[in-house]
C-alpha cells in the first residue's frame, strides 16, 4: 500500500492557462520591440509548444520556420530576446491578468493543510514560475521549486522530476504528479512517477495513455481521491 507523501505540480497549462494569453502575447511583444516581423498566432503557438522552454522554442522557430540572419551570435540573440519576453510576461502577471485554473488553489491549500509536501517541476524560467505563484498563491507552500535551466535537459526528459525526487529525498511511488501535457507526462513517467493529467485546449488531443487519470480540471479531484488512487 502506497502512502501519498508529496504532490508535484507542473506550472504552465496546469496551475494556470499561461500559454495562449500569457507567454504567447509576451513573445509577440518582444519580437515587436526587437523590430522583428514575427507573429505567433494561436495555432502556430500550439505547434511550437511541442518544444519546451522559451529559448529552445525561439531557436526551433528560427531553424525551422523562417530564413533569418541574426545580427550577432545566435545564442546570445536568443537569450536577449527571451529576457525581453520574460519582462513582458511578468508585467502581464503583475497586472493580474492570469489566474489559477479552477480547483488548483483548493487542492494546493488542502494538501498543505494536511501536511503533505508540495513541489514544482517546470520547464519555465524560475522568475516566471515565481511571478505566477506570487500573483496567486503563497510560493512558500512549495518546499522545492525546480525550474528551467536547473537541469541539463527539459521535458520530455525526466531530469526535472528526478531532481525534485532527489531534493525531496522520496521514492517515486510516494508521490503524485499533476501535469497537462504529453511531454510532461513522459518526463514524469520516465522518472517512475504516477501522473494525473488536467487537460486544456492546447493539450486535449495529446496521448495520455500512460496517465493514472485524465480530468478536465482539478475541480474533479480532491486529496482523498489522490490518496486512494495510489494506495
Ligand atoms: C512550459 C514551457 C515553457 C513556457 C515558457 O513549461 O515549455 O517553456 O512555455 O516559459 P511547463 P519560458 O509546462 O513545464 O511549466 O519562456 O520561461 O521557458
Ligand atoms: Mg505544462
């Protein structure tokens, strides 16, 4: 019989719908500010989301979608563009335009109040993940906030989940992951973790065969359901 000791949350798409009206808009602002005539519309952004990580996503776009000569070193150019995008993204969050998905706050609060440990495992940049939390919920609820470049390889590689497990000093069967995407599910699965999927518009057609359960929002589940699912 397994006993739930920690809940590990993905960020983008899971805690909040940050992509379409958050990161995407911020990327477009950054392109505009850099005098680039690139525009990522909702459909194109859905395709680009296959690549996790903002810097990696810009690099993938430059390589596969357009003809482009960077004005200086490409890696530096991408880092600068990504920093500008993150500034716009955090401005959006500070304006309070992006709230948590239904059921998220209740589940996190319940978990915290029951003394079960909480962690974050995200592909996003740490400052972006923190800005989302700070605008919506106490970041101190999370014992570990593992983000972005802290590991060598982003999701679907398992690195970020293995890192969290190491920091929590727990074996995977004591934990449940909450994710929204196939890449996130693959990452968690390869780390030996059981995963609940909360789908959104961008991920509804992903393959979730490996998930413990697929739901439309965290309103459909509570802590005792999660405890039963892993016992
Ligand atoms: C989602 C991502 C991120 C965001 C953009 O991560 O792939 O890259 O789209 O954030 P997750 P950054 O679902 O694992 O939270 O620009 O900060 O990378
Ligand atoms: Mg996600």
